[in-house]
C-alpha cells in the first residue's frame, strides 16, 4: 500500500520512532538559576554576607545544608510556609545564577 504522507512527514515519523521528533538542542552551558525560599531577615543576611551553611537547621530532610530549587514557585511556597509559622515574619525568595561548571565541582 502506498503511503499518502509526503516525504517530510514520513521523515518526522521515522525520527519520532527513534525517540526524537526534533533533535535535542545543543548544550550551551548557560548558568542555572537557583531559588532559596526563606524569611526576609535571612534573605538580607544572605545578600549581605553570603550563604552560611552552618546556620541551617540540623534536622531537615537531608541534614544541615542550604536548600535551593530550580522552581521559583516552590521557593515561594516554602517561604510562605516559613513566614506563617512565626507571626510578623515576611516571606522572601533569593535567586542565584550559578555557573554550571563551578556548580559541578561542589
């Protein structure tokens, strides 16, 4: 039976079968943006003096550390959660643009 699809559609179908409809984009090694949800008072300290891992709470999911996410909304949610635990506190999100090569050395 003769195919009714034109050659470009058949080529796209062939690529789709191999797992890609279009070839993946070339890696450009651009910085990755990370977000940290916290309280405003802590955000001001981070901006003034940098990240101080030793100040993190010890009994957290993965132990003491400085937690970040690539999802801004997730950081906003955590900041809101932290702010509602203590009356009068203000939620804040700090963003970092991190060089991927430098990040890989951690």
